[in-house]
C-alpha cells in the first residue's frame, strides 16, 4: 500500500520498487481494472512517489488479473463520480456545479489533466498490457513511453456507440495513421496486439506467461542510462509531438467530447446515450463473436 492511501480506502493501486524500477499496478481485477476516480487518485499518488524517489529510474504500469484495463468505471458498485474527490490539476469542485460545467470540470481534471501530467513525468514509463486495453485503458497506455504487450492483448475504443468521438485523451491520430484511427473508432473493433505492433503503437510482444520478466529486462536496460539523459530524451520527443499539434488537437476534441455529452443529455437524458457497462460489454462480446 502506498503511504498516501487512507487506511479505510480500498487499495486500488499497488506500488513496489525493485532494483530501481517502480511497479505500479492497477488493482481492481474483479472489475477488469475499470478506473474509478479513487483509482486514478491513487495512481497519481504512486506516480508522484516514483518521480520523487531518486532510487527509481523507470516506472512500469500494469494491471493485476486477466486484463490491463476495461476503461472508465461506468457501472461497478464502486463507481464514484458523484463523490467528493481531491482535485489534482487545479480545477474547482464539480459536485456543486450544474449543466455541462459539472461533467466538463470532472473530466478536465480527472481524465485529460491527469493524463497530460503523467505524460510529462520525467522518468521513462512502460505500459505492460495483457488482455483488454479498452477506451480509458488506452489513455493509460498512451501516456507511457513504451507499450509492451502480451500476445493475447487487444486495444479498443468502442465509445462511438455512445455517440462520443473517442476518449478524453484523444491521441488516436498520433498513435495510429489517420485511416486506421478512424477504423478503430468508427467500427470499434478490437485491434490485436500484433496489428498494433505493425503500426508502431506497440513496441514488443511476448507470451503472457513471460511478459512480466521481459518487461523487467527492458526496464533494467533503460535503468542503466543516466537519469538526466533519460529525462531530456523523453522531453525532446514529447516536444516534437506538441509541435505537430498534439496538445491543440486534444483540446479541440475534448470540447467535441463534451458537446457529445450535452447532446446525449438532451436527446436521451443520459450523458452516454443511455448505455451502461453491461450493454457495452454485451455489444463488445457480440461483435467479437463471444457468447
């Protein structure tokens, strides 16, 4: 348990340091590591802890259980968007706000703002992805510098079913060629790890049973480098991405995302078009040919 987790709060994220590598693990396997806001808060605490520890050279982000992450929590008993929360990126409280402001403030702080901060963490980050990496799961993988996947991993953003143009941290057209990004969104199909590798979104693929050990080896190799050199290298590539318009594109699409929320609310009385976690999971399995 991290020092920042309250004793009466579930441990949604675990943290361990071994040989200069911080292993940060999503810990809601019973819900496929769906991300409620308390999990995201604990994740931010863990990343801050790793950043401030001079003994840590590399951060690995993974998920316990069968899947990396099924995305945002839109239906578990621990869903907590209605609860007070510590703001992380200097936005005001969403709970006492009305209209579009409530959801905009919540997601600006809890999704887009956090992901941007995590992308700028000055230490190399590796996403260790097995099983499902869906919607909000993509956001967590995409803020990392490398993505190492298991052979059975898949990547998916099915939120167009909810009349949304994609998740809040809209990196699709930077991670993939434009037509492939459109395919990922318009069809909402699962993209196998091997196909993601062909487009450069995934760096390496290993069998699930050896994934952790292979990630450990890669992290150990990176950890041999000079800390300041690693930081500057990461900053350099991130700088080029921003020159290509990544930040401005995300700002624009975030506003489209919230136009879609407002439209859904007007048309269906629901921010996500009347769909819930069960409906989305059922449609996902049907599309994939699963029972």
